[in-house]
């Protein structure tokens, strides 16, 4: 969890450096270093969760770490942006294997009344990775190059493999499972990747460009086939029965909307501070640290509070604070403003709010899921978040477009207000649709045929 968050956040810090080193490539293409990572996670997260439930969570977790390390190594030595993007896809496949397997392996070890604290502790490692990434990445960029930002994760992944072999139990394995939904995997990839590509490219190519129309048709048809496969396959990649569970449906929707905005704004912050305020890499890293640090500080408290008082009101509060923090940024970030008056209050408000919308929200999404489907459900939840993260970065990339460096202030402002409007939907959904304590939980996911290992 720490590795996945660190790599994702650290890459944002490196974007201005990549834009400078690969001059002439353009921000639209460099943004795919982030977007391709998110899209690949989305594509393989569901598959990773399904495989983990079928063949054992420890096995998938360890193999995922190995694939992650290979992708990190290839990212660090890639000579071109195209090869960096390809390596990031490999790295994302590793993340898609290890993330759903990790939480699915942990939760059955604890009683349900402790799941809020457990998931908060699990997610706090991701928060720790996000909190440490800006400073560490900035220092690495100052003393070395962007390549080290990718390579530094390799020894941590290798140590995690050794530890996992010693302490993790194999977990549940499936007996005579049906074939995997490979058609769903292929069409889901085409749908999410196509939509992301359209968002990024439509501004530069034009809405009536034959390439845009062709990709739109492919994305729509792929989405239709993916949904049909999910409805008819014996063990679909995305079990649509999960959406009949109110807690899972509402939390997944609210979390995905929030991820759209947070990923987009984190993509914009380093560009703004480099472009408008003239910050160095180290200054950018230090400036972005307080928000994740606030998340780390309040995440354990959030876990204890939701275990004691329930999810609903605390989730609404968290989403509201995150929205208000983003609105503050959109209002105050200007060339003549200072860090302490414009950026610091907003990032701390977002960090505080996200403390209640990461671990607690993940736990809330899984609270009514059968144990045999925890891997698949956790993968589906995080798939939705990663898909919308990719869409968020794509939307902001399209807004900035081909605006030259140093002349993007208006585009930055439009981007922040757009993300504020999107983020504000999240607390409204939670307020209106999240089940109150004690409400009936109608609908259950279909149980899969699993048993404990002999």
C-alpha cells in the first residue's frame, strides 16, 4: 500500500522535470505517465482481485510485488517517454495484483467490529507513502534525477516479498472455479482506456476528427460488451450484484467522484508552483507535504471514531472538508498570493477530510460483502477510484491543453473550479443516499465457490 501511494504521488512531483527533460514531447503525452498507470490499475485490479480469491491471496500478493519491482526498474532506465509509459503499465499490473490481495488477506483475521480500524491502518500506509513522497521525491530530484524516483521503490518491494513469505497465510482458494471473464477484461480495458484517451485528445484533435469518432465508437461498444459479460458470465470480472448492496454502491460512487478531483488537483499543484510561483523541486515537495501529513495524523483517529460512532456522519464530514479545501485553493491560488495564506489552509483541510474518506470509506464499502468476495469487492471499489483518477488527470490535461509554460494561469483556475464542482457531488451523495445506521441492507453479492485450503 505504501509503495503504490508513494509511486503515484512521487510521479506527480516529477512531471515538471519530465516536461523539461523531454522538451517538445508536450504535457499531453507526459501526462500519460500518470494516466497509463491509473488506467492499467483499473484494467487489472478486478482481474487481480478475482485471481486472488481463486488461487490464494499470498501467492498473488507476492507475485504482484515482483511485477511491480520489474516495472519500477524498467521505468527508471527507460530512454523515452513511450518506454516510460510502457514500463509504468507493467508496474501498475503489479499494483493491481497486490492491492486487492493485501486487504482481502488482512480483514478475515479480525472481527467485523474492528474492520474500520483495520482498514484505516491499512490505508494509512498508503497515506504515509503519499505524505513522504513529495519530500523524498523532491530531495531525490535535487541530488540526482527523476530516474531514482522510480528506482527507489525496488528494494522496498523486495523486502516486502521476503516478509510476506514469512508472515502471510495462503488464505481461501477456490475449488473448480469457472473460467475467468477474459472478454470482460479485454472490453473493460478498451472502454476505460478509450474514454481516457478521448478526454485527453478531443481538444487538440477536434470533436469531429475521424480518429476521435472511431475511438468513441470502440469505447462505447466495449463498454456495452463489458456490461453484458458482467451480467451473463458465471464469475464476472465485475459482479454487478455488488451494486445491489446500498453501502457498497453509495460509497463506491462517492469515493470515485472524490478521486476524480484529488488526482486532478495533485497533478496541477506541482505544475502551478513551478510555473507561476517559480518554486524549485525541493520547495514543491516540501509545500505539498502538509496535506498528506494531516491525513496521516488524523487517519488513526478516523478509524477509531467510525468504529465507535458509525460511518455516515463522519464520511459526510470528511467529503465536505475535502471539498471546502479544494474550493479554497481555487479561490486563493494566484501569482500574488503566498503559500501560507493560499495553499497551506486548503491542503490541510483536504488532508483532514481525506482521513475520513480513505480508510473509513474503504471499510464502509466492504462492510456488507461476504468474506469469499472480499478480494473481488475491494478490487471493484479501487477500480472505480482508479478509473476516475485517470479521468481526473485526463480532464485537467485537456483543460491545460497546449498552453505554453508560464501562460497557464487561466487554465489552472478553470481546472481547480471544475474539480471543486465535481468533488462537491460526493458529500451530497453521502448525505442523500448512504444508509443510516440500522437500515436494512438489501441485496447481497452472489457467493463464490471457495473453501479453506486442505
